[in-house]
C-alpha cells in the first residue's frame, strides 16, 4: 500500500513539474527579418533566402527570437568558403546594421540564439550587394597585321569591361548609331569564350575611313536596384596609337644617404594622351614621395628607399608602356672577423711556424664599389709571399677579404687592421682590429659552479651564465637545447658578448635546458664550443575555482572545495581557510590535491568572502568563495501572448510576466521591488535589455517610481508570475526594474523596456514575429480581442458556473472547452431583444507577417483554429473572416457553419495565407429564436499549415489548467483514502 501511495505522490509531482516548468522554459527559435531597400528582381532565380541591396545603402537585419530564458543573440558572417569577422567583432545584438554597405560585405549572415536549453537556434540569410562600375574601353590591333603604321588597313579590337553584380549587359554605338551583330559587314560584335559574360568586343575588320568615329560602350544591369546605365566614350582616329615614354635618368642611380633623387618620365607618343604613374617593384612608394605629373622626387633618401622604380604610361590603346630604373643607396655595415688556425694540424692553437688566416667581412652596397686594405700596427700592409692578401669569390662569401700568414714568426705578432670603404666616397670607413700574439688562443666554455641547475621563482629576473676563455673572446649564442622554441626575445638565437643571458620576468614556460655556444665571428673559426645550463622555475600553486559565488539561505549546510591543478615544487603543500581575516582551519593538502571546508547551519555571521590559500615554497594560490544570501535575478518573460491592452484613449496597460532564476537557492522571496520610469528608448534601451542594473544607476534620467509586490508562499522553479502595469501614457516607453527581496535583503535586479507604438492610428500589432497565439478568454481583457463597433450586438465573456440559464434552456455550453464549469468562453446571447439575422462580430488583435524573402512578398501559412459550441433548435450561423490591411482593408470568408451541431464542443481548423498585417473576425448571426446561443473558446493561430483536425468527439491535447490540476489532486487523494482503508 505504501508503494502505491509513493507512486501516486511521484506521479503528482511529475505532473506539477511538467505543467509549471516545461510550459514556460523553452529553447530558442529564430527568424530573420529585414528593413531597408530590397531590390525587386526575379524571385524564382533563387532557391534560398536572399536579401539584395544596392552598394552604399544601409543594411538592417533583425533577429527575432522566442524562448525562455531570453536567448542571447550573436551575428556572424561567412563569405564564400572563408569565414571573416565584420566590424572587428561579431555583433551581440538583435539588430545588425551596416551603413553604406560595400561589395565585399556581401555574403551569408548567421543569427545564432541560445539560452542553455536544447540546441542553439541558427538562421541565415545571404546578402547580395549590387553595383556597377564605370566601364573601361581598351583598344588592340591584330598582332599578325601590325607593320609600320598602327592603324591603316588593319583590324582593330575595342574591348569593353565593367565590374558589376549582377552580370552586366553591353551595347555599342558609333556616334548615335546602335551597332549590332550583322548590322554592318565591317563590324563584328562577340564575347570571347574564355571570358563569357565578362566583356564584349567590337571588332572593326580591315579599318575603313567611316570607322574613324566616336564609339560608346554602354554597360547596364537593367536598372536593378535603381542602378542607372553607365557609358564610356572612345574617339578612334588615324592618329590613335599606343603610348611610348622616355626616362631622363641614368640606370642605375647610385646615391649617398640623405641626397634628393628626382626621376623624370616624359611621353614621346600616344593618342589619346597617356597618363603617367610611378610604381615601386614590390612595395608602395615611400610616404615622403612627391609626384608632379611624370616627375617623382624622393627627398633625404635612405637605404629603405632603394629599389626598382618604374614609370608606366597608359591610354587604353595597346599595352601600357613601362620603363624602369634602379636606385642604389651606398652603405657599409656589419663588420666582423674570424681567425682560422692551420688546417693541417689537429689542434686549434696558433703556433710559431704554422699558418694562420685572418678573414674580414662587411656588407656593402653596391658590392662592386667595396675595397679593402690591411694595416699592421697602423702601417699599410701589402701582399707578399708570406703575407698573402686575397678577396673571396663574391658568389661564395660576398664582401670578404683574407690575410694568410705563412710560416708564422715571432715578428708577425701584432695588431692587424682590416679597412673597408666604398670607391665613390661619402660613406664612413669600417675598421676591424685583430690581435695575433702568443696569448691568442681558441675559446673554451664552462658553466660557473652553482649556476646549473639554476632555481628561480616565477616573475623574478634571472641571469644564465657561461664563462668564456680565450683571446679574442667570441660572441656567445644562446638557444634552447631541449626543444625548438624561440628564446624569450622571440628569436631562435640570442647573442651575448659577455656570456650572460638575462631574462626579465621569468615564467614557468621557460623551465628547461639552455645551450650556450661560441660563434665563429669575432673569434676562432673552429668547431663551436658549447655548454648546457638547466633552468628550473618555481611557481605558486594554480588552483580552481579562482572565484565562485555561492548563494545559500540561512540554517543550511554546504561545502567548498579548492583543487590544486599545478605547482612547482609540488611537495609540502599546506592550506589555510579564512573568512575575511579570521583563520578557520589549516593543515596539509591530502593526496587528492584538494582541500574542503564545510559550513554547517549557516547564520548571518557566516555570510562573506571565504578564501583557501594553497601554499608552497614559491607562494600561494587562492580560491575565493563569496557566500551570500542574495536572490538571483528574475527572468523577464518576453513571449507573453497579448501583453498590451488599452481601455482608455490616452493610456495603456501591460501584462508583465517573469520567472525567478533558481528560487530555492536562497531563502524564500517575500516580495519584489518594482521600479518604473519613463525613458527615451534608443540604442541604450537595446543595450540594457539583458543587464543586471544596480539601484544607484539613475544618472541622467528620471527618478524611479517604486512599489513592492508581496509574494505569498514559495515560488516554484518555472512558475510564471504576472503583474499588470497600468496607467502607462501613450506612446511613451518605460524602463522596468525588478528586484527580489529575501530575509537577507535585496537580490540582483533585472531591467527591460516596455514600449508602445502605433501604425496608421491602429493599436500596434502584438507578437510581431508571430509564432503562436492562443486565447482561452480566462482573463480580462480577453487577449486584446475587441468588439466590432458597427455590428448589432456584442459577444459576452462568461462561464457556465455563473451564467443564468433560466430564460434560455436547451442551448449554450454547460462548461468551457476543457470541461471546467469555472472556465470562461465567449458566446452570443440570443434572448430578446435580439432579432433574427442580427450580427455580433469579435475582432482579434492585429498581427504582423514577416516577409519570407527580400522582395516584399510572402507565402506565409498560418493555422487558424478555434472550438465552437452550437447547440439549440434556433442556432443561426457562425462565420470566420480574414481581414488584411494593406493599401485598403479587405475581408475574406474562410469558414462558415449553420444549424444545431449537438451538445459537444467541436474544433474548426483552416489554413490562411495572409500577405500583410491581418486580423481574424468571428461573426455570430442570430437564428429564428431564443434557443440559439453560439459559443467559442481556445482560439489559436500557429505558424505553418494545419494538420488534419481531430474527430469532433475528441478533445485536443492541451496543458491542464489550475482547475484541472486541483481536480486531479482531489481525485488522487480520494483514491488514496480508499486504498488506505
């Protein structure tokens, strides 16, 4: 029996959870709508959603979402196969707006909405940007027929090209004469096969005198998007010729740094007159360049300005003419040397009687001007049999000179100087001194005692050291020995002249082996010497969570856990738990690398910031836990059906609905503080929709008007709370703030914007991104339904429990559509003084229809359904109409039924295809007597075609009302009582 009892309670709990939670929380849905100028093109050309816009206009796409909690929206873009960000980042907003859109901004735009429930909702639309550039005409002659004169008894090709989207159509004119294929035997018009659609060529065969004329190429995109045709004029004469030019400069131009260089280019032929431009080989012209026609001036030239400069002449006849010159800027840099011992001996020492070679190298521009000279102890040295001076082949080692000393003698010891200079002068010489003596010995590398392994702590400055002996001391090269990664300065090798590598702000990633080795430069040209230094970087423990907010009610018990992720050294880890500055607990971290602290029976003094420090030799890592009794923020419900209504001309009311995020996390919510103030709604409104706003945020706006909304009992997760905002002034927008209040105090606030707008004097449509509309007439003001003012009488809202049937027996329903006598429905009362044929008309709210495509047309389908009750021997007629609002208001009948249909509620379904804003009209017509009451209930409009309606003796499935739930509860309790007995 207890098992049955438990099963009944579980069943009831599941039912209640499903009704109150799943009916409110919903995954996101998305629809993309647009405003602006959509171009009218042939819709059948596309099988996808395409928004076509003219270049330079403003693109505005709105991502309309449903779902609770309110989904977060993100816009991204994909162009072709490559994904790119626009406006430097993705846009987190309902509206994507691109002013003065450019052609490269066309592509597919995606709107993604997610709220943590189910999969994210994603919709996309392709934006096609239309444009037409000015056409360009180029002229060419058949190469095989070119002889002395360019145009005489020759075949000429006029080619017209214009960049466009959609593809351009070309036409040709000679003077005012329209040229077409076949209109003139001397003219041929065609499109090359390999550039189909990109160009149109006008071929003038065996040029005749009448062919010397003005030719116009007209490019057209058929006025799509209002883009006008564009044309270009070319005058063909017997003087028409391709360009020729002259450069009035030398090649190459060799200059010293700091000089001013002037390049002069002139045209020597060409008709029409060519235009001259200067370009640099692979780089843009220097910023300091001065252009004046065909003259290019480069003041205060530097080595960075060196390169090939080209003058290009173009008049769209033949091929452009191009002539180039090279600017060479003299320079000497990077002087270095190396000593090579006698290669015929095994050791690397320099000894009397052996050969030794000194090499000297510099980088010179131009290399052919480089000259070397040698000095010994300051005196000029000439090549001899024992002192051989040579210059290395430039292809092997450019800019290198060698001094070979044969059979080294004691008298050869001294200082040798290598002097490098350029023949043209004007550049300082480079001198390199090399000392050869009995103390000149090869290098040796060692690591000082105690310097490897080197232990340091993260963030310190550390010096890695290698001692280098020998004379001369070479450059030391530092690199990583354990892996191929860059050094701290970003280079693969770091040079050091004293053998010390200094690292500032060392990090844990720098732990490892470092190699120091000798360079051949400024030292001996021998096998490099090397040594290894180990670096160990200690760092404090890395822990998680770094910061966590814990919300708890009074008298509860909970635990906090701090976990160690990484630490070096890992040994001797200890922990300290504190509340503020007060030590709560301390000890050693166990083998699980974590520490836990439990708070039992939380009191007010237990609120605050808890910290756990995990400590090693390098420092401490801290986990922080903010324990608070603040309630989470409410979640506004944006998908309320019929939220706005008006019963007076100058004011409106709004049904505000919300759920409470994690209501059981803290103490019971006793009330909500409602704040409301009038606002000017703009970009700030959109930005504020999802923010948590502190109460002090009142700068620059009107003050908040506040009141408290008391809450009785515990709020359940997913429970929808409703509060009606009244006396809102048309057409103002209001900022609404909700703050939950518990024994702890105020919780997190949430704000939203409540707006009112009008369209052509009518109330603004509700649910502008209509997905589903449902009205069961349970509450005033009946979901914004209104009575037709021009009809004969009105529909009445009533319930079977309160309806007086004394004068109207044998007609009308005995309950609402769900079977509840307390439930409400709408009906027409046909008692006297009503007369046969009189009409009562009920109008639904106005709904917007979002276009399915960018051309302003729609093929949206909606399923309109309702339940009707037509019982009585005098039943008249029930009609349904679709009323659409465009230029004129039109009304179309979509459903009708007459006569007695029995005592049951039956469902009617019909698919409608509105093309503009629309209303539904339900019309009841009185029959011949008083037993003719007609009732309606559960009116629904859903997106999509209607499925087959269920049999009339079956009720459509629906979420139970509160009445149903209590009826079920009573039934279950009675069953339980019987089972108990």
